[in-house]
C-alpha cells in the first residue's frame, strides 16, 4: 500500500503534508502535489494533515489512474519538503468536482530548489 494525492489537491496545493513526511516523498507540480509510490513508507502521517482531504490510501476503488499519475509525475517534478503558502484562490477550488479534467497542469512546480526548473530538460551540471 501507498498513499496517493487525488483530484482535490489540484489548484489547492496546501502543502501541509510535505512538512510532516518523514521520507520527503512529495513532488510539486504547477498546481498540485504527488507522492512517489516507491518512496512512500505508508506511515499515513500526511493523510490527516491535508485540509483538502486529497490524500488517500491506494487501496480504495477507482484510484488506479491517480496512482499512475502520482508515479509518472513524481519522476519528473521537483521534490518538495518545505511548506509554502497555498495559492491565493485555494479555498475557492477546494471541493470543486472534476478538477483533473478541467485544471490539471503537467508543468513542474518550484520544488525546494528554485534552480531545479533550469535543468528540467536535461541532467544537472556536475562539478568536475
């Protein structure tokens, strides 16, 4: 079992969850977060921290597409472990149905390293 971030995170992105994750398995997109399923240790501390109730165990029915989305974007979006302020309009989007179809963005977010986006199309430069 792992936990997955689902529809209600889109355009809410509260980030309370990233602060409590002991293994830093959250990755940031432009308007949502995802959990890396291979890094999540199934501790569940993130689930009650999400004000939007967007984090659920992957054992529920109908979550296959969300597990796939989390796995795919955790590989390409930057890691995030530090909480920042949510979008200013987050409360307006909390609970809005069908956000994936209407608002999902495949673009990466800032992550914890502001320079991360500079290297998104290739490997980071190395020293030496």
